[in-house]
């Protein structure tokens, strides 16, 4: 065995107290904890802390280029690494849109500039169509070669099913997954409010859950017909969960994600017209939350994602219906979803799978499973640390979250990427 350069001593992994040995930026071994001496190695005492592999977020909006006042790549990656993430996939709705290799190259250059000695990895998601206009396919092969990990028309789903079919066929040649934001473009698009009792009481324009489910159905049928993979973004309602479960039974090549806010909030949070609760798709009902949790447990929902969507204060602090949709999520996603483990709603194994194995395997990203030779990307987590989420301890420029002011339990204490301490 090579000599370790770094030893994480007496951390807890899968319920056992272990020592983690690292050399050359890779996992050397994970062994039962001992008091063995490792001459020359840096030793980090971690008794009482949980050892976890770094997380992967397959759905963020980093806003650069074009909207740096909301977020830039450097601030977004900083929020990510403090939040426990090592791999970040960012959407193409920038200005200019990431619909060509020049923009992709520039995004990757800025990420490297933000962390010149190594940091969280950025994986841009290329636009499916030029300008996200839904009219002409983008040069996906060029963008794949430049470093795009997937393709999506983001929050502007392609209306034309024939064009969407061609996008799936063309995209499959690149070997990169296609991600779809499922929303019927004619049923109150991006309104950010669920149609139901709460919208009626508040007098707000709203979108029914069938707007999401109708497009989920189209995508599933298309994926089955073409025998191609489709990834469905931020699933929020029971109807969609039921459709995906039906498709998986038919062996349709589909994966799906949901977000922390769809599991921890309902449409009831909209009382008071807090614009930080306005998201797309909208917060749903308690019944939808129940269906999503069941879908996570039985594997219908494959992974978590933050849908990190930072906005400036002046954009959110307006009349509810004029505010943009979105929650700033990278800083708090881990602690929020950890509450599901603490409350017994999901297991530790499911928690880790949803943030690591499933997204990495779906999008072919670097994964640390603590096997010898894996990248030494991991963090130490204190499950007992109580902290109040506020504007000062958020590293994202976007402070727009309905969880601000809440006491969260569990926080990243330190984060190592390729064996180097970043946080």
C-alpha cells in the first residue's frame, strides 16, 4: 500500500467508525479506525462527524454570462463547495445562450479561473435549440466536444413534437442525455402557482398539475418509441410520478429528479404572497409530496437536484405575480434533505444515492464511492450542528429562499476535492 498523505481519522461512514487514507488525490483505502501512526501524513481528527462523498447537482442556474448581478460562476461554485457539491451541471439560459462551443469554452474557462488550483467541477448543459427559441437545433456535437454534459431547452420546452423528436435523435448521437423541463406551453406557463384551493383563496393566476404531467406523458411515449433515454427535470406532482412508474415498468429509458422544496413545502407556503415561494413548476399539495417521497423510496424518482435559481433582491421584492420564479438552493440543499433522513422519511443510503451515485451514473460524471482509486472528493458533516440560514452565511449572490431565517440541522464542516481541503 502506498503511504497516505492525508488521513481522516475516526469519521463515521455507513454507521462504522473508519479512517480514510488519501494519496495522490485519490482514495487509498477506508479501514476500521485505529491509532496507527502515519509518518509524514496530515491527520484530521473527525470523531463524531459523518464522512460523505461529495455531492453532484445536475440542475443549477449560474447566470454567467449575462446576468452576473444575480450570480456568477465563481460565486455559484463557492456556494456549491460550501454546500457539499463537487460536480455542478448548469443550464443554458445565459446571455448569450450556451448554444455553441464558444460560450461553453468561456464558461469552463471562468470556472477554472475561479479555482485555478482545483475546485468544484463545472459541466455546462448545452441548449437543444439555438437561442432556446425552439426553432432550429443547436450544434450539439460541437458543444459535446467542448465539454457539455447534457442538452436541454431549460425552462422553454420545445412545443413542436417533431422538432423535439429530431433533437432527441440528434442528441443521442453525442452520447449525452437530453433533459426536459416538462410543462405544457399553453397551460399558464411559468406562472409559479399551483391551480387549486390556495390559488383561488389568494386570487392568483395558476397552472394545473396536468400541465406538467401532459408533457411527461409525451416525453415518455417519445422515449419508448425511439428507444432513447430521457431525463425529466424537477418532477413535482403525483400524476408525473405515476406516469414515470408506469414507464419504468415498461422498461422505458427514463430518469427523473425532484428538488428539496417540493418535498418540504406545499402550496400553503404561498399564503402571505412571499415571492420566494414562487417556483416553476409550482409548489404542490401534501398529496403530491407524499407521492414524491414514495417515488424516491421505490426508485421511480432517481435523484435530487437543487434547481438553484438565484435572483437579485429587487427582482423578487415586487408584486407576487411580477416576481421571477426560483429558489437559491446550493447553500441549503444538503441540510434540507438531511432533515428527511433525520425524520426517518428516507434512509441514509437513499440520501447518498440520490445525491451521488444516481446523478453521476446517469450523466457519466466523476464519482467517489470510496473504492481504491476513486477521486478523493468528500466532506465531513456534523449532523448535530444547528444553524440559521440567513443572507450572511449564504455564499450565493441570490438570497431568495423561503427557508431563510429557519433553523437547519446538519452542516458541512470541511470539504476536500482531489484530497485538497477547499472548505
